[in-house]
């Protein structure tokens, strides 16, 4: 959750002096510039091997916001005192970073991934189209829509691991990889709007505005599904000549290492379902995660190495965004509250690229007397723009962490992602505005 719980607002307001506000806004801007410069740091690591470790660390996009959040806390401590800075850091709600960490690790486990891949393979075999084309389409369309049930971070993790050997590999032209990445990010962002609990920007307003899953499906969900299917279909057709052969796909899933007993897969799926069900109760889902770790040790022969490093980096990124984003309300909320509905849609679409879309909708939930039309435009714009940058939507850092090795210099450029996401974002925006 990017926005603070209401019982912590007293602490937040106490820290909102002009000096702290400008320090936080400046560091937020520096962090944004840093995210657009990760390829530069990676190139420096190759040019200056003596300091390659430092440059490589600064080139990890998942490190950016966590690093600058630490700088912010230090700056706060110097400006107003250590206890006040610590109080602000402790007033933040870190449920979402913790949940994304847990759900990434479980969703990426071999039993879960093999179960999903088996379903995809079955669907591909019974479809009268080339298997690689169908598999790519399902990864770009069906899995993002599944995010409305299993949450967007889980959908992003599964889709990224499914698509990595097909699309995000050296043989695929770089421009097509960015197109596919843009489609994946946009589709995951809007694909979670069929329910009221799976997409962070919807969750921020659902209880305040009385939006349940039936309302979401009737108001946003079917429109999002149309855009997801269109985006995935166009992308799959563009990629079709560069996809691996059906034999190559079959080889990836063959071998004893790929076989997982149904009982083991069932336990993993049950734990994943439990974590999703208690996504807003960290005491419960962290307990389930500890059980998961113990189970994977007990049945290690059916496991692949867990993606603990990647998931921890993503959690660090999101926690940094929680800390830095919590101090941007003083300039964001006046912008959001001053716009007419259509301008609010365009404003949310653009501002989402600069800050997490859940932060925008959270600020909207604080506006007294906001009209239903403005509510729709705010959420529609926020989710439509969720694929434009790494920070636009909470699951995006997970996709970056899992797919970046398939790109040049093993980094994902912010400019390439932006260009790749423009078309799918336009489709999503048109669906919410015109349908």
C-alpha cells in the first residue's frame, strides 16, 4: 500500500514542513532520473571494471527507490531529528512490499509454474493454431486476466517466467522485446480490474467508494478484457516469425526435472491461494510463507532454486516507493483535486508514469465530494497508464527483475519501455473512454 493508513496521518502531517517537503520532492525527482539512467550505470560498469560492483548496484532498477528512501530518512534525521525521521519510517504501511515478496517467491516455484505451463500446453494443443503463437498469446492475455483472481503480482511473476524463454531471449529483436514488455505491463495493470481486490489502485478506493467486484466487472472489467485481448493478439502476430519452434518449446518442458507430483503441486497451489486470500494480513501470509519454505526444504528434489534475491530486491524497491511516495501528497493532491473528469483521466494517465498508480488513487480517495464520473476517470487513467514506467504499477518491478537478463546489458531501458507501452496504453485508454 503506497498511501498511509489514516491513523498514521498525524505523523505524516507533523513531518510535512516546507523544508522536508522540498527535500522529499527533490529526492523523489532524483530517484526518477536515476530509474531512467540505469543503462548508463551498466555501461560504466563495463568501462571501469575496478568499480564494476558499485556501478552494477546503481544500475539495478530495483535498488533505486530503496536507496533514495534511505537518503530521505537520513536527510529527515539531520533536518528535524532522528526520532522524528524514525517515527515517519515506522508510520508507513509495508504490507504491499511484503506481500509482493512472498507471492513472487511462491508463484515462481517449480510446482506452481509447471502446473500453469501444463494447462497452457493443453490449451495450445487443442487450439488449431501454431503452438508457439498460442502459448505466447496466453502468456500475454490469459495470465494477466487471471491476475484478477490471484492478484497482479502473482500474474506478473507467472507470465514473466512463462514468456522469458519464448520472447525475452537474445534471438528476439530488442524492439520486439520492448513491445512485448509494454503489452505485458499494460495488460497486467488493467487485467486486475475485474475484481475489487487484485489491483492495488482499485484496492486503494474500493472500500471508501463502495466498489465491489460486481461493480468492477460491470464498470471496468469487461472493457479491460477487450483491451487485453486486442493488445495480446496484435503483439503475438507481430512476434510470430521470431518465436521458437514447437519442438523447442516441448524440449523446455521435458525431462524428469520438469515432473512434479500432483500432491506437491497441490500443496503449493493451496499455499498460494492462502497467501492471496490473506493478502492484507501480513501476520497470516508471512506465517504461510514460513510454512512454504519448510515444505520446499522437505521436498527439495521437486524444487528449483527459489527467487529470493529477485523478490527481496522488488520488495526493497516497493518499500522505498512507499517511503518516498508518502511525502509527495502536498503537490500531487492539489493537481488531482483541481482537474475536471476528462482532464483528470489524462492527468492520471501522465502522473502514473511518475508515481505509483495506487498513490494517485489513494489521494483521490481523500478528496471530499468527488463525483462518480471523476472517480471513474481517476481510476481508469491510473490503471491505463500502469505500464509506462517501472514505477507506474506495483508488479512492474517484479517483471523487470525476472526479465532484464534477456535484454542488452541485462538492463531494461526506461525509454524503450515507454515506447513499447505507448500503443497498448492507447488501446487501454480508448477502451475506458469509448466503450
